[in-house]
């Protein structure tokens, strides 16, 4: 019986072991990635649909692994979260975002904004608020409105007073807040009333299926109307076609983000895109 147990054990483990080992190795490599200069921040334009102008950009982290090449955030962000490394990574992303938004505010538009993603773990960091962010922005001579924070609905679902306090703290300093991936999670509309949120980002799973008379079209229209009534602006994620853009515009959506406009770009390329837009 003992032998059979051992057999069963060895029969089932290899694939799991390989996956677990892979995760361990990657997490270990990630530890050195920040200091080893392997992280990059890409910027994806957020376009004002009516005018077609780039008003904002979302900062999205990339990992240039020395052996594996570019590793997707979908793979390494979960590892960063479970290992706690996300805090260090997020701080670095924030500083890069601040550095670039300063340049774009002075060279492109004084109201330009860069948004940064904050995992629940980063947002709820024990005993620490965003004071060091405010100090950093002040050092750079930037107003809080230069930065937009993207959070997800899950954070608001079990929001203790800590979450509410931090949202208020951000607001007091002029940093705006966007609710990311709207429609994928628990999507209680009551959050929008209860918390001071400035932007709602419609998840790309809705955008993907937009077609006249489709149910996702009806849902998107309803979300946009409701958001506007509550004083929020709406960003549609994952806009890939001109038809989607037209339907969103007709539904009154404020902003679009997606491959139709541009994929996430290295800062220098994004910068060139802004300059080209100025020439139009
Ligand atoms: P997200 O915040 O929902 O970011 C949008 C994702 O959609 C990005 O994936 C972007 O490249 C992708 N995307 C943009 N336009 C299109 C489109 O038209 N079609 C399609 N199919 N995809 C599009 P990415 O960069 O791979 O990031 C994946 C996720 O990783 C992000 O989802 C976010 O949750 C997380 N993430 C990325 N950077 C950071 C970061 O600095 N901090 C934290 N905490 N999370 C991050
Ligand atoms: Ca986001
Ligand atoms: Ca999103
Ligand atoms: Ca997402």
C-alpha cells in the first residue's frame, strides 16, 4: 500500500512540480529585476473620443527578463503580489510615471495625466498612506492631478475604513481615481455612489462584443448614462476597431483606449506620438 501511495504521488506530481518550480524561479528572478534595471514602463494613450486627442496615458509595467525575454504582467504581477514585491515595483512605476508626466505637462499639455495601477495589496499597505507620493510630486513641482490611480472593484467590496480614508486622502491631494475593469467583478453600482470615483473604465470584454443592438451595447450604454448621472467620466478599454469607436462615441463614451489608437509604447515612442499629434 505504501508503494502504491508513493507511485500515485510520483504519478501526479511532475507537471505540478514543474509549474511550482517555474513560479519559484521567476519570483526569485523578480527580486533582482527592479535593482537589476530589468523593468520598463510602457505608456498607452487614452484618447478623447470626440476630438481624437490624447489626454492621458496608462502606465503599464514590462519585465525584460535576461534569459526569457519579455515576460507578460499577466504572468509576473500575480507573483509580485503573492511575494509582496508588488510594493517595490509599484513605487518604481509611480516614480517613472511622475517623471514622464512632468515632461508631458510642460511640453504637451498642462492637464496631461498618467494613470498607474494599484493592486489591493499596494493600496492597503499596512499603516502607510500615500504621503510619500505627495512629497515626491511636490518635489517635482507637480500637482496631484497629474496622477490617476486605477483600482479594481474587489478592493471596494470588502472596503474597511482604511480604504475609504485612503480614497479621501488621494482626493484631498487632487489625485483622481478610476475604477478599472468595470463590469467583470461584482459590479455593484452602489460603489459609485458610496465612493468618490472620477473615472469608470469599461472592461474590454464589453468593448469586444459591441455591435448595434447587441446586449453588450445596451449594457455599455446603460453604464455610460448612469456614470454620467453620477458625475463620472467613462473610458472604454480594448478599442480595436473603428466601428467600436463609432458606437462608443454615439453612446456618449468620453475616452477610449486600445490597439486602434496604439498599443502600450516605450516612453520615447509615446513621446514621439504626442509630438506628432501636436503637429496635426
Ligand atoms: P489592465 O490594467 O486592465 O491593463 C490593460 C491591459 O489591456 C494591458 O495589458 C494592455 O496592454 C491591454 N490592452 C490595451 N489595449 C488593448 C486592446 O485593444 N486589445 C487587447 N486585447 N488588449 C489591450 P498588460 O499591459 O499586459 O497588463 C495586464 C494587467 O497587468 C493590467 O491590466 C494590470 O491589471 C496589470 N498591470 C500592468 N502594469 C501594472 C502595474 O504597474 N501595477 C499593477 N499593480 N498592475 C499592473
Ligand atoms: Ca488598468
Ligand atoms: Ca483594465
Ligand atoms: Ca485587467
